[in-house]
């Protein structure tokens, strides 16, 4: 692929095209990020229909606000920031709904064969139970760093806390999760 061809497919270029009203660019961006953003939202709201509604709102905001994207972060960080704000707003509006990590984790990874999927599901269930024992702040940091592969700086932008706080939370979250996993008898290998 040529340099121009690669640039035409990268996220910042898609955002520029979306800002110009390019619907195809919007479809490409949506197709590229919808599953990860949906899973991220689902971990907050624990309701698939609600997560779908928020997902639609996130990408509607992208359509409307693409011209305001300044490129100070990656597009995926920007999307997760929008999603986080909308998901937290939704959760605040309905405080009585419990957080259901199990429903979020039930979304199958289609890249695995059935045998690996079963092994992952068993270990994943144990890990989810252990993750539930962490504070909300620690769970959020673990989710963003390990499941969404965000850097400390990107997590700081998404959560609105200083990078040093993110590092501290990550350190204590790992330490606490390790203790919880050890007590639960879960080994650290995967699957």
C-alpha cells in the first residue's frame, strides 16, 4: 500500500473526511471501532440495549464534532473519552442499576476456536469475580490499560485524572488483583 493509501485509511484522516461530511469515512470509522467502544460502554451500563443507544450517541457526536478534533490524542482515545462521559452520565441517571461485568465479558471473541474459548471462559469467569473485588477506580484503570491497550497518558485524558494518579492506581490495582487471584487459586497463565 502506498503512503497516500495508508494515510487515507488512518483514523485522523477519516476524522478529517468526516468533518467534510464524508459518510463513507464515517462508516469505516464506525466499523473499525464500534465493537471495542460498545464493550467499553457495556462494562459501565450493563445493558446491551442501553449500550447500543450510547454507542449511537457517541458516533453521532463524532459526526457532529469531527471538525473540532484537534489530534492531541489518538482517535480511539477520543472515542473512549466520549463513550466514558456518556456511559457515566447514563449510570448516574439510574444509580439503582448494578454493574454487571459478566454480561460485558460474555461477548465472544470470534478469533478463538471452541476449545480455547471454553478455557478462556472458565478463567475469564474467575478473573471477573476477582476484578469485582477491586474498587471502581482500579477496575476502570485495569480495563483501559489491559483491555483497551491505552497508555497512562491516554487513560489520564479519558478519566480526567493526572497521569501520576493513573500510575498509582494501576500499581495498586495490579497488586490487589494479584493478591485476590492468588487467594482464589487462579494461576496467571492464559488461557
